C-alpha cells in the first residue's frame, strides 16, 4: 500500500508540472515534425523514383563485304526498350565520342563489322561500350546491352550443344514481357521508411533515455528539499519509497511512449510497422535501460545537477553515435554505434517499419535484453551498496 501511495503521489507531481508536459510530450512531436519535414530529401525514402530514358549513340557500320547488323537493328526496334533507351544511329565512333563529351548522348555502343556473321559462325558475340558522364545512364544502358549479349551467347551455346532444333523449343520463353531494367525496393516486401518515420524512431528513443532525467530529479528532489529525513521517520521502508518513485516515473515514460507513437501516426502519418507487440517490448526495454542507467548514475552522484548532466551527456552522445541525429556512414553506425543502447532498438524498429522477418529482429532483442539485465543488476547492486537516504 505504501508503494502504491508513493507511486500515485509521484504521478500527480509529475503530471502537474507544465515543464514536464512540455519537455516529454510536446517537444518530441515538434522535433519529429521539423526534422522530418526539413530532411525529407536526406533521410529515408526520397519519393518515387523513375528510370530516365538514356540517349544511346549506336555505331552500326557496314564495311567491305559486310552489312550493318540486322540483329542489332531488330533489337533496337523492340517495344520494351522505348521506355529505357532512345537509340540514335551515328556514322562513326568519333561522332559518338564527341556527343558523349558534350552530353548529347548518355552512352555509346559500337557494333563491330560483320557482327551477325561472327555470331552465326559460332564465335562469341562482342560489342564495344563507351561510357558517358552519368553513372546512372551507364548502369541502365549497360544492363540493357549486357542482357542482349548474354541472350545471344546463351542461344548460341544451346544451338551448338543441343542443335538448332532446341532454339524452337525455347522460343516461347524469349517472348517474355519482363523488362530489361527495373527499379528495386529497399526491403523484400517493397516497403521503405520516410524521414518522418526515421526521426520518429530516433526522437522517441532519445526522449525515452531523457526520462532518466526524471529519475534523477525524483530521487534528488526529496534530498534537496530535506524531506527525505521526515519520510524515513515514518513507517515507510526505504525500498518502498524507492520502488514507488521508480514505478511513477516508469508509468509516465510508458504514457510518453504511447503518446508519441499514436500522435505521430495520426498527425504525421508515421507507419510503425506490423508488429505492435514487438514494438511495445522494445519500448519497455528502452525504458528499463534508461531508468536503471540513471539509477546507477544517481546512486554515485553527489548532487542532482551532476547526475542530470551525466545523463544528458550520455543521451546526446548515444543518439548521435547511433545515427539518430544525422545520417552517418553505415560502417560507423554498425561499429561504434553498436556500443550504444539506441542502436539496437532503433535498427530493430526500422526493420519493423520495413516489415522485415522476425528472424532479423530477434538478435537486436537479445542484445537489448542482455543490456537491460546488466544495467538492472548494476542498479540493484548500487542500491544495496549506497541506499536511498538523506
């Protein structure tokens, strides 16, 4: 009963504080809105992407005894290529190179004389590619013509191994309407996260760590106001007082977490994924980690100001190192960032937003659970060693 009474008092005290309401509920939403809107082109999905049509200079010459390649002409007239490349026949390699330098063409292909007869005689099909100024154009056009060569060489090997009749058997498959180039998605399910989703996760985790400030304030409030002596003189055990205060802070943190998730979904359209149970579990583990870390710091700090300073420094540092404030190289995030609490929860929640399989999330859950176990043990040991008294 004493524990519940203290918890209820702590809840009343916290929810009656305007600064607490502002810092724990309104400030996270404001930051998520500002960061999500201003950095929408830097983080997450930048909108629907399309493949720009590439202007390709094609040198398809005829020389003495040879005609221009009928195979190449037939390929360039394929209807599926019109949305990918625009072939432009040029007279010479020099004209193609000149157009590439001026940006008139994005890519160039030189067909060697006697290309058709070379292929028909059983030799390997080869073309000469000249790269343009844009890597994207090179990748798209290169993929198209690489597929053309692979298809020719494959048919050639089939004919040489199984006989020309085998080509008639595989003919239906060659009329497939599959595009030569298509855009892939970030995840297997075709989902991608936006900047609002990214910063909703990072800011929520940062403010869950900031709840450690509330732990420090709650523990040092009685000491600094010199009311802890009077409480200890009453029939209240020190453990009841301590647990009651921590339960109050924990309930406030849970309400804060739920408010961020619900309001960002309603106001900003943030999709938190399709695993609400796992999302709740990761949030609870973050709250436990934040509170136990702050308890350890408070037990060994002489003043509330010093404890709050340490918690603030750790929170800001871990949020930055884990890549929650600004996009960082993956090598940095997955190496140094792995030593932060935020990293394991943030990567797991982002995977939930991408509808990843549970097997990809469980390692993060295991590591975060281990961190919570270590911090909880450290908090229990520090409480038994130092205690909570005036």
